[in-house]
């Protein structure tokens, strides 16, 4: 089965330690039990029980220390990070968050040439420490160019004092190291430095959110910074910020997958056993459709994110295709997660509000993921840069197989300059469609060709390029093509059932049609663009036998398949 089932963890790992981490993490949550898990969610105590488990079992030490920097079992391995993120999301976004912001906080450290700080981080991980990524500020949002965290030379001339505030910084209450972004007063150069949350000049102001997670506001007042606290300066500090987000944003998709999977188990187990008017609720055609579509969308999310992991792990300075697929996991997978939750919630209605259902927290938490580490708009604007080369200037690359080996992902901490996105080339997406003889895949391929024709014959003009709404509509169609490509590649690798694959492409065809309608309706769309949009609006193929087989073979068996320990 492709979805996570905590009672049957069957993902293959080359080493026992990786399997042990997943198993023990599941055991921790199952032993905690659903009653306490949900009570903590609503009462919002700091999750010290989870962090104590992490310390005792050296979980973050094994998972978050690159090979060679710590114990022999430590490595940075995206293949196992995926499942770990999925498990944490499955039990609660707050647990995922403390890990996620540790990942972000560690990014600038592992990318740094400061050996002493790397050593300190490695020891702190062994001691059960967590980390923080101090980038955002209250007044500047996504505009990190305008940072007001300023380092001024100190009186002695042997260092600096930092002054400024940071806002929305996860783990800022308890982090062993807070990787903090700012600038030097003289020369306007950017800097990343290590701050100590226990230092008297580090003032914790508040938790900005009402949640178990601590999303801090903190202030540095004449905080002393010495040369040995500096992680990066100048262009390297900027690159470290962006390259860290490149690594971290991928995990948001997995939180979404974990959340939806747990919610799906609860939803189907409720709805399939609820009898109204003498029949199961799932016998009502619209409810069954919600489950079949929700399931198909969730499987697609997972297949896509898994395939993106292959490209992340295989990345090098000659192969930077992951820079398209990563933001897609962040943006596309998380928005698909919202769609899945909408479908499930419509199916179970009032049940989704109950305080003893994981679902009620899932319904809230799923909404945050598309908005953090760059909104959907920011990520669409980012991926649009890749569109010309993706469609019109493909390159040959060696075939990338499933990357499930137990090795360290060295390149992620050595990504180099964050520039030159427009020069990155991709393998020809059309190869993924070859040999797939399924009605909805054919229709999707025709829609894709109509989009390509539009880009060729009537590309966005200069004013349209500045119009974010126009770019969004086009960017969403582009994102669907990339999504389809990686899905098809992975459907082969995972030998996905044809009926399920065609069911997935049924909603993909509808999604292209919807976005084509958006593009069609843009105030500035011209005649040729409108004509291409008309060609993109297509009716999917509906095969009742295929649909029923997906229900009976894939979806209905999830009824009662997993129920969390009370
Ligand atoms: C729960 C939570 C946890 C967080 N954890 C951390 C953390 O640990 N560390 C950290 O540093 N930050 C963290 N953040 C900050 C988060 O990443 C911010 O959302 C980010 O700084 C952007 O700021 P903003 O959300 O205020 O949006 P703004 O930057 O104010 O954006 C406003 C609007 O402008 C649009 N926009 C902005 N730039 C562009 C662009 N280039 N192209 C197109 N549209 C654009 C956006 O889409 C948005 O609609 C966290 C936030 C929250 C809520």
C-alpha cells in the first residue's frame, strides 16, 4: 500500500537504525495515545515529552547531522527524512514544526565553513538540542533585503553588537543555536550569525501564535557577536538563506501528506459505517466520489513528492532540476492537501468538528502549509522562471532511478550560488507520457500540447508578465504539467495500478480545464490565448468500472485499517 500505515511500517531501509527511528517515533505517539495527544493540542503545553523522547533516542542527532559531523549512524538522507516528516505530520503538525525549524536552523550551520560552530551543533544534537532559523521580521515579511537586524562594531574593535527584532521564529524559546540573519551597519553586507537563546542580551518577547508550537518574537539588545559566531557573510549569507529554504520547503509537502493520511483513515472509518436512510453514507454517489477523488489526490501527492526526492538526492551543480520540483512539493502538494481535506470534510460534516477526532486539528493545520516559507504566489512566481527552458530547451540527463540508498545528501549543503535559475534545463517531459495508454492521460497530453502551443504562438506580453493574476493562472497549468510528468515517472517505478493512475488523471484533466478557464477570463487574455484556453478545457473520460474498482480495491479497504491507540 502506498499510504502510511503506522501499524505496518514496510518502507525499505538499507540499515536497521533508520527503521528503528520510524518505529520508535510511531511507538512514542501510540503510547502517548490519542486522548492525551488531542488534550495537549487544545491545552497547548510545550511538548517536552516529545523532545525528551527525541533526546533519549538521539532521533534528531541521527537524522539531522550530516555524515562525518557526528556519530556513525548520522547522515542527512532525504529518503528517510520524507517518511519521518510524514509520520510527524500524521500525529500533529506541532511535532513536525519543532523538527522542521531545527532543519532550517541547521541549514546555515552545515553550509558554513565555521568548524567550531558545526562541532557545537553536532554536540547539541547529541544532547537533544533543537534549533531555530531567524530570518523573518515583523515589518518586512518576504522582503528579507530590508532586514533591520544590524551588527555595529563594538567599542573595543574586536567584534560587533547586534540590535534588532525577529518575528515568527520557531523554537526561539529553547533553541541551542538560533541562526540569525542580519546585515553589517558598515557596508550593508548581509550576515548569518549564531545567537544563543540563553544569553542575557537575547530577550524572548512572546509566542506570536496560540499553539503548542512556540513561534517566537525575540529581540537582541547589544547582543555581542564575535568573529567565531559568524556563519556566513555577504553573498554567501544570502545564498545560505535561500539554499536552506530550498532544503526545508520540501518537508512541508510531507507534513501535508501525513495530515491527510490520518484524516482519511478517520473519515472513511466513520462514513463507511454511518447508516442513513437504511444505507451507508458511502453509497451516496457524491460521498463516494469525494472519497475516491480525495484518495486519488492523496496518492498523487505522495507519488510526486517521492519522485521529487529522487531529484533532490541526485542533484549536483550540473543537475539543478530539483529547484523546480522542490517549490512544487511546497506549493502544489500542500494546496492539494487542502483540496483533500475539503473533500473529506464535506463527506463527514459534523464529525470533523469533534474534539476527540484528529480530523478537527488536521482541518485547521492543513491550511497553514501553503502559506509558510513562501506563499503559493511566491512559489508560482519562482517556478515561472523555469517555463521557457522546460518546454522549449530540454537537455539529456542520465536516467534517475529511485534514490533509496542509505547515503548522505552532500550536495544539499553545498548548493553554491542561488542565481541562474533561468539557465537550468530539464529532461523532455513528453518522454514520461510515452507508452502510457490510458484515456485520461491521453486527454491530459493533448491539453499540455495546447498550452505549449499557446506559449509558442502567443506568449505573455510585457504587461501580462507583470500581472501576477495572469501569471498565476498560467503558472498553475505549468505546475500541473510538471506534476503529471513526475507522477507518471513514479507510477512506473511503483507499478501503480492502471485504474488508479487513470483515476488520478481524471482530476488532472479537470484541474487543467479549471485553470484554463481562469486564464481565459483574465482581462488581458488575447484572441490566440483564448483559443488555446478553449482547447485546454476538456471533459475527462469517465469509466464506471474503473471508478468502482478504485473504490472497492483501494478506498473501501481503508475502513478500520488504522485506528489510533486511545
Ligand atoms: C506559524 C509560523 C511559523 C513561522 N516560522 C518561521 C521561522 O521559524 N523562521 C522564519 O524566519 N520565519 C518563519 N515564519 C515566517 C513566514 O515564513 C512568513 O510568512 C514570511 O516571512 C513571509 O511574511 P508574511 O507571511 O508576513 O507575508 P508578506 O511578506 O507580508 O507577504 C504579503 C503578500 O505579498 C505577497 N508577496 C510577497 N512577496 C512576493 C513575491 N516576491 N512575489 C509574489 N507575491 C509576493 C505574498 O504572497 C502575500 O500574499 C513563520 C510564520 C508562521 C505564521
